[in-house]
C-alpha cells in the first residue's frame, strides 16, 4: 500500500512543480520527465505490494491472458514476482509507449508542417485578411474559426495552427496568452462534437458507443455554448485594440514569392485536413497520415528551393524548419503522459472510476466528475475507464435490467456516451495542463500555469457547466416533453 500511495504523492508534487514553473525557475519539461520516470520507478520497486491490492484491471486481465501463459511455458519455474515485472516492463510500458508515441509523432509532424507554412510567410495571406484590431471582435473571429477548424482537424492541430496565427496578429505577450487560452477553450469545445475532433470522441466512435451523425447533432449546441458563455463574459470587460508585431525578418519576403506562400499554405493546410481522410480510408493511426503529409511537404520544399542559395535553402526546407520546432514541448508531453500511464497501470484510475460509479450513480454526476478530473489527469485513460466500466447495451438488455430507465442511457448513442464525449473533451480546458491543446499552447507560448488558473479557469468553468446545462435542457425538450 505504501508504494500505491507514494505514487499519488509524487504525482501531486510533480504536478505542483509544473504549476510553479516560473517561481521555481525550472522548466516544466524537466519536472515532467522526472515525474514520469519516478512514478514508474516506485511502481517497479513495490510491484508486488501494488498489484496484490487488486486495483489494477490490466493486471487482472493479463494474469489470465495467453501472453502470460506462453511466457510461463517458455520460462519454466518463473515466480510470481518475475511475472509481475514482465507485465510492467514488457507489456504495460511498451503498450503505453506505443500510445504516447502516436501522440508525440502526431504533434511533431503537425508542429513541423505549421512551422514550414510560417517560414514561407503562408499565414500572412490569412492575417492580411483579418483587418480588425479591436480585441473583442478579433477574439470572436478567432474563437469561431478555431471552433469549426477543430471539428475538421482536431483540437491539438488547430491550436498549433492558431497559435502560429496569433504570433502574426498580436505583439503583447500577456494579450497573446489570453487569446491563446481562449483558443484552447474553443478548440476543445470544437473537438467535442465531432467524431474526429478529439482523441476521446475518436475512441467512443471506434468503440461504437456513438455514431458520427448523432454526436454531431446532440453535442453541437452544448459545445457551442461552452465557447460562447466565456466569450460573452469576456466581451463585457475586454477593451482596447491589439498591436500587431513588426516583421522581425523582413528578408524572408525577398526570397519567398506570393506563389510560394500560397502553395505552402494550401499544401500545409491540405496535409492537415488529409489526416482524418487517411485514417478513415486506411484505418491506420492518425500520426501516419500526418507523417505522410510531412513527407510530401518535405519533398516539395526540397524541389521548390533547389536553385536557391545554401543559406536560403537551409531556412526554407524541412531540415532547417526542424531546428525551430519546440522540442521541450515534446518532452513535456512524454513525461506527463508517462506519469498518467503509470497511474492507469497501477489501478489508481480504475479505483477512481469505481468510486464514482458506486457513490454517484447518476450520468450527470459521473460525467461532470470525469470532466473535472480530466483537467488534472489525461482524458484518454478516464474515457477508457468509463468505456470499460459500462458495456454498450442493447435496448432489450436495458429493458431487461433492474433499472431500465438508468441503463437506457448506456445504449449506443445513449445520453451517457454523449455527455461523456462533451465532458471529457471540454473539461480539460479548466486547467492549461488538462488537454493536449492546452499543453501545446502552454509549450508554444510559455503560458504560466498559475496565470491561467487566475485568468482563464473560472471562464472555462462557466463554459463547462453552461454546456452541461444546455445538454440537460436539450434532453428535456427532445425526450421528456
């Protein structure tokens, strides 16, 4: 039990170090990496004590699996402790590393594509068309654009694109932080109502808990108001105009023609939009579609600039662009996702899910709690835990159960799954570290955790609970009137 509790303590201490990045003068990526490694180390040192508690659903399933049977056959006389080590080192770490790597390579590919467009001044074509400098108008324009882009691409990619745009539109750092934070809210809201907009909705879609048409119809309004409520509040107190930054490297305009700018913008955005199409057609993970798009862009830049000087070519081809990509953000993702993965494997998240089911037993209460927790813990294992706890029921199974009215929410396209998609997708906006979009914005713009809590968290909470209220009213009008 000591190791099980110590894992939670270390997670809280590491999380606090990330939150206090600026006062401590220690980069969050360093704290994140230490956190990720330390939690797995504690797990492996007290592996017997932790797994024998019986909270790890993964270990319970692994004990009866053909994988362990085959391993015991090839290693006769192996004791239980070695079996546990095999489960953690050769099964869980490898499995989680696969999932984490998909996110990291996706992020790396998206950041490189966006940086390539930026290096070619491609975003200048868009920013030149946004004429307003009024803060409120600009915030509404960018938030609405983010909301719908996130549904088409996904919240992570959209945030990376929009942060790159912000750098061309706003010079003041704190103003850019505020806009970037509101973009995180809009991106998470936009991703929640689309089957391809967020990792959690993709999971629910693939798992057949939801269908594409239904999730778009039922979660669109709650997600829209999740963005609108904070925007309305901000519109009352936000005043003034933004100052646009001066072009710090005007020489770029001398060696990128308008044709090259347009080509890179179209190809770059096209590569990002291609990812969900690639996934639908091939059923391969999204990161492969992203890397394919990057490969095409890489070849194009090499051929496009082959006759330019060595210095110009180095700045504009992917090799040069990769030097500008924010690698600490990648390490930050790696550390924090590894830490959460350890808590999932040890059984902390399963224990939390069971607690919610036992003590709350109400779909609004359970999902609201999951959404709030997703601001602290990654929403993917939380959603996976909910999916594991509640099988998709048929209408006949629901009617035959002891609680037909309650169990009816767990059929395909039931209220539980719709609300889960909304809550897990948008709850991460409450803290900057609570979603992939937030972590990306935090890394790219160096947004302070405490600043976000003071300035943005209360706005995100208004949007979050406002969206749940809209969903409840919608359910009332559609099914209970």
